[in-house]
């Protein structure tokens, strides 16, 4: 993800989530970049742990591209609620994704937040979300 696109995404996340923003990483191919990591969260994840986590999300991304047994369209984001974070995993193709974490207190208006993140990733990234839903393109 080019630096300018990453900066726009981080600015958007800081505006939307404020102090509740924990971190954001973007991966593609065999690489990943930490777009934003709050200091206390960064201290929890040394480079080898981050590499392990990114490998997990790459596999999850691969698993998400498999067709579901029901026809609801493409899966764009998974949301996981944990004791210490809400984790959003946006898939942007077979090998591209963005993971954003927020404090649990930021859990209000999740659908609106996901929609706005999809817009940021669709319109401000060098790669297009090829499977963007009709309601996002309109």
C-alpha cells in the first residue's frame, strides 16, 4: 500500500476511532507493513509474533475466498470480538488484506464503521476491491 494511501487510511481511522484505535496492518504477498500501532499494543507484539499473526491472517484470507454453501455474495470483512479488542479483517483479493483493531468500547455502530473502511480501502488503495458490493460502488 503506497504511503499516501496508508496515511489517508490512518487519518480516517484516527478520526473515527480516536483513542480506541489499537493498530492497523496491511499485507500483500509475502510482505506486511504496520500502518499504525499504538505504543502499548506495539510492545505486546515483537516482529516474530507479528510475522506469525500475519501468516494466520493470510491463511484466513485464503479460507475466506472459498465459496460458502449459501449465496450471500462475497465476504468483505470478518469481525472478531475479544476481551481486549475488536478485530476487523478486510480481504482485498487472494493475497491482500488489512487488519484493524479497536478497543472493545468502540463497538457502537460497527456496520457503519465497516462500510466506511471498505470505502477507504476501495477508493484510496492502489488495488481495487474487485468484488466490491454494488452498494459500495453506487
